[in-house]
């Protein structure tokens, strides 16, 4: 839409409020609303002021004034608001200089797309994330000076096979056996269809939905690919819709990578491809039908994967998913079809337009604007520097012997290791001034202070099981 079309949308639908959404630094959507009469065509240039001092990782109190410029192409009528409301995603700028704010993640994504075009190797990158999540029936957690606990429950959780439900009708998906069961084992098909229907009603193209591998309502809804910034926008709308549909049904959703011990976690495999002048660039005559450019792109992803994970698997919980035995790609290798490799080349279609690669380590706790940008910049580095990805590994990596595995590089084993990798390897992120020093330093500092150190200082409940009687 254009600004004029957005204003007409407001008038034609008797819209009462405009809701502005933007991304904080770690990766949560923020919003504020104004009466609809305040929105004019000039608003898209003039912007709307807000206080940025309380946004995580942003401005200090003495320079807190910020300006949000709404992007008219992101407009949709909010399907959950009581009063008719149009939602707009915005870019954050400094009100004095009118310069984009470096720590606005959406600005980073926009710069990444410009950096790609500036190289001349391609003019478009497409991303297709597969964000898995859990639909739960109850969640309780708390931590303080003398106690800490969490309790996750699901009506279809295997652990409830013996619960008194008056009557308990069974059909609880077994651990690691939740992939594609029909109802009544899959109790969430209609809820996923409702989520899908709402997405499609506001212009998000959905390709499929299904139950995932884990018990207790693990789910996947796949959106059709789009360009980098637009796809990151859609992923945030996707999360918003899923959480609100679940809440309306008396359920809750988590995009935590590993909420359950002993079952599969939630990943966000990211399909990606480069195009130029409307033509795909990843199809060719090399391995798995790839072009030389695609192989070099893979080389960049594998070389920089430890640093990428600081943005793409950015929580301490992420590394409870990236462990052996749960289909997680802990080894840095590439392969066609093989889902145990960090990079997989799907072979569903022989069409050049369908040729793409899938980077499997990311998870849905990430800030997609930053994670997608980091992946793209690693791929660009691989293409420009002709980075050889090595030989493919067309074996079950989990079945390899220690001798065979010793030469296969590993992903970081913790968020702290990923941040250390980012400290040592971030030059590729600074191409085109996409990631600036204040973004990288601020990210590392925030993660260490508010997440790694915060968890390291607190006793863990399992430590009592291990050590109380020592």
C-alpha cells in the first residue's frame, strides 16, 4: 500500500486506532497506539514520537526521544483488536538528525539487502523460515532468592496418559513420535487451521501446517518465502497471530527452543536463495544440482556459522536443543536430503526456481532481522571469496564413529561460545556498514549481562538433585 491507500483503508473500515509496532534489540515486538484521526499522508514522513529509554538495549534516559516512521506496505487490520485497528510496522529514526537508528533491527535488515545489491552478484535474497513452536495448556514458572521452578503441561502430553480426566480417552502422542499423526492424536489441527486462515486473510501465504515430532503440541506452520526484510516482518506477524489465536482458545504458545527435557526442541530451518533480474542463481550442474555460487554461499555459512549462531540461536536455551539425539544439526557439514547436516539441499523439485539451501541451526527465539542479515552476509562473503565448503557428508552423521567425526567441525556448545566466536569473527558482518561496532558490542554486552551471567549466578533445580546430600 501507499500512504494514501492506508488512509483510505482507515476511512473505509471505520478504523478507530492505529497500532505501531517495532522490534526491540533482543527480539520482542513492541507497540503503541494512537487514535486513527492522527494518521494522515504526512504522518509517513513526519513520524510519531515515543520514549526509547525503556526499550531493551536501546537509548539512555538522557537521549530517550525517538521517532517511528510507519511503513505503509506493512498495513493490515488487526484481527484481535476489540476496536477496529490498523497495524503498521515502523522504522526507528533519530528525531534530531532524522538518521535511521543503528540499533533498530529492521534497519540492519534493510542495509543487508542493500549490501547484497551493491556487490552486483545478486539483487534479491529470499528467505523461507520454518518456525516450530509448542501449543501448551498450562505454564507456570518462578524464580527468587530461595526457590526456582517451571511446570509445563499439555492435554496431549505423553506424561498425561495416566491422568484422571473423567474419562481419559488416551491418544497422547509418544515422545519423538508426534510427526504427522491424524486426529484424535493430533488435537490441534483445527486450531492450526484457524491460525492459517487468519494469516491468509491478511496476506501471508501459507504452504502447509502439521504436528511436529515432539509430544505436547509441537507444531509447524510454513509460510511461503519472501525477501529478507519482508520475511522478517511476516515472521513477527506470524508469531503475533499464533500467540493470540492460542490465547483466545484458552491455550498458550512458546517459541522457546527447548521447553521439554527428553524430546525434540523447536528449530527454525531457514531456506534461502539468491536471484538476479528475476532469475534464480543457485541452480547448476554441481553437487545436488547446485551452482558454483550456491556452493560458495554454503562455504560462507559453514565458515561463519559459530558467529552467526550468536544471532540465530541467541539464547542459553538454544544450546539445550543443539545436542545429539534430537535431529539437531550439531556438526558443520552439508548434504542433500540429509537432515542431520547443518546445511541441507532439498530435492523436492527439479525446477531451477525451487533450488535453494536450508540452514538448520537457527531457532525461533532469534531476532529475524538480525539473524537473516547475518546469514546473508556470511553467504555473500562465501561467494565473493569463493569459499570452498569441502566435501558433502551424505551419511547419518549421528551414526558416525568418533574417528570419522573428529574432522567434522562442531557448532558452539553454548551461547557464551557463540558470543566468543562473534567477537573473533565479525568482519564479514560489517560489509556495507550493515552491522556496526555498536550493534555487535551492544549485542554481546547485553547477552552476557542479562542472560549468561544472570543464569550462571543462580542455583539450578537439578543441582539440588545432584549435590544436596554431598
